């Protein structure tokens, strides 16, 4: 094929970049196999009719209107390189036309799960506080430094949400001989039992757990659903670890529950990012903070490019995408995640 006959890809992965999500070899393959048109994600409609008419794939999930989609008769797939699908296009039109919307978000599951484990272990053993005390010459030796310490092994653990991240978290917790209960209203109980966890209600997960991991996506049904009543129902001294999106919790209520000494907590996500320098969570005792970095490993980003290339190769042959996660007709319109602004 000559360059002008190669399948056309509109590249609009902002804030991702091609060199972030593709290795040099993978990007070379992308450019060898496809004709790339790099575009402003906020102005896909401003591309010429000649570009839109030929576009087979969109790399990224820019806002699209039904009118713009009507100008794209050859479009086969929108390949989201965020971690969550966005509510910024008419999905009913896409489903009607058989256009796949897929996400590479599963690449973040394992690194986020590992950091979640690190947070839980720190909350159980006070690793950061002990290190700071040691640096300041105020360390407590032996048992004196373990008065509030406990084991993750043999504990009772609750997981809220059991998508890719919840499953990865269950795998990294498998060696701790813990009893794991899961609340996920979008899954049948048998699917949870098949992987060795116990289906449970939200109230059971909160009230019966020493550690609660929240890995649920934000939807139209669960925004802010974990508030003061939820935190009050937790065991005194339990650990709450937030790994998915801050909008699933009432963050002020979470801080109040920690400040009161009822629970301890850790979070990788916040209601506003970057967080203001004067935000009270920065100085909150009993709260472990991470700057939305749990999944942001170069190895994870590069897996995105591999998945995109493999799925485009399948679709070029008239087959469905298999590596990326496809949007579901029944649930995609319920998603309420905000797009990321920092990689």
C-alpha cells in the first residue's frame, strides 16, 4: 500500500502522547501500518471531510457529536486510552452502527492493586510514621513501636467493586489467608464465588472488615455513596483504602472519620487534582496520601500501545477487538468518570 491508501487513524489521545503509550518499535509499526492524522481532541469536527470520511479508528476518546459521527462512514472503533470510559459521545449511535468503543484501562489494574497492598500494609504497621519518627530521632523500639500494629494475614477484607482492579487486588491478596467479602451489584454472586471471594452487601463489607478497599468506578448511581453513615458503620480502627475515583466518597466525611480516630485511611485520588496546597488532608494524621500515581508506570502505559495495535489488527481482518475492554450497551451511559488531566 502507498501512504495515501493506508487505513486512516485520527490520533487524539490527550493527555496521553504517542511516545508515552507506544514503544519506539510499536510506534514505528503503527506509522508503517496506518496513516496518522494528529488532531486537537476538542475539534475533531474541524477536520476536513476528506479525513473524517476515511477515518477507520480514533485513538483517544475526544468529544464527538452525532453530526460528526455521521461524517465518518468508515469508523470501526474508538480506542480510549484513559482508565475509564467517558460520557462524551452518543453511545446509542455508536452501538447502532456497530462501532466498538474500547478502553485500555485494565493495564492499570496490577500496579494499582500493588500500591493498594502497600497502603494497607503501611496502615497496619505504621511504616511511614515509624520512618519519620526514626529520622527525627524519636523512634520507638520493639513492641513499644507496635502498640497499634496488626496483621493483614488472617484478617477480614472487604472490596467494593470487582472489575479489573478488584480482580487484580484479589490476586495480590491471595497469599494473606484473609477472608475476602465483595460488594458489586453489577455481578452475579456465582462469578464472585468462582474466584474464592464471598458475595456480600455493602453494609456487610463495611461492618465486617478490618480493611476496606474501594475500587468502584463512578456511575450515575453511586456518586458520593460512601458518606458519614458508611464510615461510622466500620469497625473502630479499620483501614479504608480508596483507589478508584474520589467521587464515590464524601471526601469531607472521610476526613472527619479519620480525624475523629474512628478509622484510618489512604487514598490515591482526590476531589480536585492537583490538590490545593492548603487542603486539610495534607496534614491529617492517620491518612496516607499518594498523588494519583498508583497506575502511572511506564510499563503500564506501553502495554496500552500493544493492546491497541493487536485489536486494530483484528478489526482490520473483520474480527472483534479482544485485548481491550469493550463498552457495554447497558452500562456505558451510567459512567461518570472525569477525564484525567495528568498522566
